[in-house]
C-alpha cells in the first residue's frame, strides 16, 4: 500500500494529544510473529522514516520534549497502523507525471 519515498501523515502511538506529523518513508521493516518462552510476540509492519517539516519538529521538541531537531535528528520509526493517510507520492513519480504531461502538450502544439 505504501512505498518508499511516500510522504504520509502519522499519529503518535503515545496518544491523540500529541499532534500528527508528516514523514517521508525510507525503509520498510516486516517482523513475523514469534513464539516466546512465556508469551507469543505479534508481528508488525513498520517504516524507518524522517520528519519533513521543521515546524512540526519544533512543536514536538518544545511542547512535548521529544528530541527532534532539524536537520540532523529527524529520524524515527512508525508502525504502519499509525499511518493516517498518504499526503503525496514520491517526487520521482510526480516528476514522471509532469514530464509526460509536458510531452503531451508539446505534441498538441505540433
């Protein structure tokens, strides 16, 4: 459903009081369910990602004491179940789409 380089809106696993943030998905991590000695561990799907908006990092740092600081300390991990919606696809897909429309416009002019 989601791909590398997608920009998505996510909610915090810590609760609804923490504001939603925009992140860029970097690498998907899939962990299968495992049997333990005393309990069975559920599997999960998550994404290594980075924050995309400096103002969101500032709010999380100042109001919630979450140690994000642009541009160096913006990496985090998000479970796929905490992704609310896809805001936009990767820039490469956007560029390809625009390139196709430019070519189509040039053909129409001829």
